[in-house]
C-alpha cells in the first residue's frame, strides 16, 4: 500500500471486513494522491458521513492532493444517499470526475446540480429511489455522458426516459435498460440519439412489438450497432420482416434475442433477415423453445449473400436440456426466473437458471 501511495497516480480498492470503517484511513492525510477509489467492499459501513469525510480530504480546497479523483465506486453502499453524493458531485473539484458508480445507493438524483463536463461513465444499477426529476437533473449536469446504466431501476417508466435521452442525444454511446419495466413507448424520441451504439433491453417483460418496432427503434437510434432483446416477449413482428419494401439497417452488426419464446424460425426468412441487416455479423437466438432456431436455419442464413460473414448461436435441438440452458444463461448473465417460458423448461426439484429459489413444477 505504501508503495502505491508514493506513486504519482495510484488506485485503491479497499476490500476489508464489513465491520471496519474507512473514516480513519483519510484522517491522517496519507491518501492524497488517489485518482481511483473503490469502497464497495465497505457497503455496510460507508454512509453519508463517511462520504463527507472522504470528500473533505480529497475534493476540497484544503486538499494537498496532486491529482484529483477521477473514478469513484460506491456500488452497494445502501446507506449513501443524496446527502452523501452531493459532496461528490457538488465540490468545485468534482468536474474532474470521469467515472462514477452509484449502483445500489439511495440516490434520487436531485443532488446533481453542478455541471460535470468530464463525467463519461455513470452506473445507477438498482437505484430504487432514482426519480424522473433526478434523472433529468443528471442528464442536464453531464453533457458528455457516453455510458449510462439504469438496469434494475424498475420504478422508471417510459415517460421518464424521453427528456433525458433527448438531452444526451449527441453524447450517449452505451445505454443499459435491462431488468426494467419499460414497454418501448418512449420511442420515437423527440430528438434522435445518433451517437448511441449499444442498447441493452434484455429481461424487460413489458416490451411490446408495436411500441418497440425496429423502424421506430432505428429512427431514434440510427447508428445502433449492438442490440440485446433477450428474454423478452417480443415476436417476429418486432423485426418487421414481412415486407421486402422495408429499408435495410446498415449499422446493426450484433443482435441478441436468446430465450424469446415468441420468436419462431418459420416466421423469419433468412434471406429477408440478411437483406434487412446486411452487416449483421453476430446473431444469438439460443433457447427459444419449440419452433425456435435450429442449426438448419442457421446454416441457411450463413449461405445468404452478404458482404461479411456471420456467427450464429442457436440451440442444438428443439429439446434442449435445463442444464444447457442454465449454462448458457449463466454465460450471458441472464436471470430468467418468473418468465412465461419458465413453466415449459423447468424440472421439478431442480434450480432454474440463476434464480435464488428452487422452482417447482406447477403440474401435478
């Protein structure tokens, strides 16, 4: 640790026992050269007071630090709320922050009142207290935000997203809305987000074809390259492949639609799919159940004329095992419990996917 402190720029990740507090670490003015600070291991003891102590030492005018903090990780620190976060984002030295992880905190977002021109990455996963007004404040305070994670913020609605996404239309590259309750009605945006490259919508049970159609999606995100709609109730109508007159999407190169029971191979013509997405290089359609995508369909897609090759991931057979589904879901990081397709794939007395519960068959 001492060697790291003596270096001009150093990063610290504190991984001690939950009972140990961090206040004393900053009381002796020994950690003045920090540029990256991770306190998620202290999630049970880091609170608003501890955050204030840290900021007074590292982000105040009295600080002797040669380098200011640029990365802060307070994920899972559930005792930290607006009173603590405002010390991070409200200091005169806060504009130096580039990455901020506040996942699992009691943040509402109303403390974002100072402009943070360098903040490019913000994670707010599982922030149950985040409000629509707070999200709008964050978008207005972070004009250069390129990566935003709102996963598991189930209290947010489609209407809460329209204004913030329009504000970030020229800067946002990566947006994560997985495990939320949105239906897709926030599209089309008032201002197209031409900078967005990656959109994650997996495990959103309320998505609807008519609200998240591919033409509305691409009208709002014309340069979209990566799209993940795995474990959603979307059907083939989402891709709008019934008409050859639909213009192609020139930018999308990766599409993930694993565990979508409404998607059937007989409703998707490989030739139309190839014309619709000419630069598609990766297609994942694993575990879509009976009528899903099998190796024969994948081989037919690979034979379609296209400027680039394509990698296709599908189930080996229509009767894939729970074990293979579980392994693939774990690899993808998908939690598929409580979905409609659960009943057709779970086995009595066996754990299903990554659910913390042991689901029992409802039959018999």
